């Protein structure tokens, strides 16, 4: 075999090697990215389940009180809970005025549309869900703000280091939520 033939054969082997390595890197990156996305989705489902189960459990236990520390998936900076019975129009949550730290247009939109969702995770994306009895449509909680009645309508604490503390007090048919 001639030298030129050997060189051409070696170049072909190097090119094939680069193609195979490139394919492995591309498919490996995609697999890792999909794994990370699925683990974030799983963390969100886990949080929603724990939150719902804790509130449901406490709602029927009249007079009991618990401060619970929840771990929230990354990417969220605030969580909002709504009382569906309160009117959104007069609440700070729906007032688009300068220097209003409570204003949350996405949550307000759900509230004004009378959608069933009563809990919202806010941040890079928004997750809305219902905490309540799916059969009756009744929520498992009302919001209590430092002694203010449930007419205020919402509780939107900030999430710090992917954690939030909630004070949950059982009232027999529902639970009162406040920041812990």
C-alpha cells in the first residue's frame, strides 16, 4: 500500500472518530438536559402534593396549628394564595399603581376570570393550581393576614432560598393560612 493511501485512510479514520464523538456529545447533552427538566417537574409535583396534603390534613383538625417549612423548586420567587370569595377589584394584588409591591397581573387575571386555581408559584414561569376538594370545588383554605379577616383575599410571601414557612391552622372545614 502506498503512503498516499495510508494518509488518506488515516484522515478518514480521524473524520469518522470526530463524527462519532460529536454525536455522543450531542446526544449526551440532550439526555442530561431532559433529565434536569424531568427532575424539576418532579420537584414541582412533589411540592404541590405535600402542600395540598398538609393543608387538607390540617383543614379537618379543628384547633390544631402547625408551622410548616416547604421546599419549593428553583426558579420561583413568590407564592400566592387566593380567597376565591373576596373581590379582586379593590385589592392591592390587582392595583396597577406605581410602587405597589403586591401587584401581580397574572394572578389578578386568574382571579378576575373566576378560574378555580387558588395557589400560584411565580418567577421565571408561573404555575397555577387548585388546593381543594375536586368534587365539590371548595378550597381547603382561607388566607389570614395578621388578624385581618379573609376578605383581604390573598397572601403572597416571597420565597427565600427555595423555602417558605406557612402557618396552617385547622378550622374544621378549612385551614387558615398565614406566613410562618
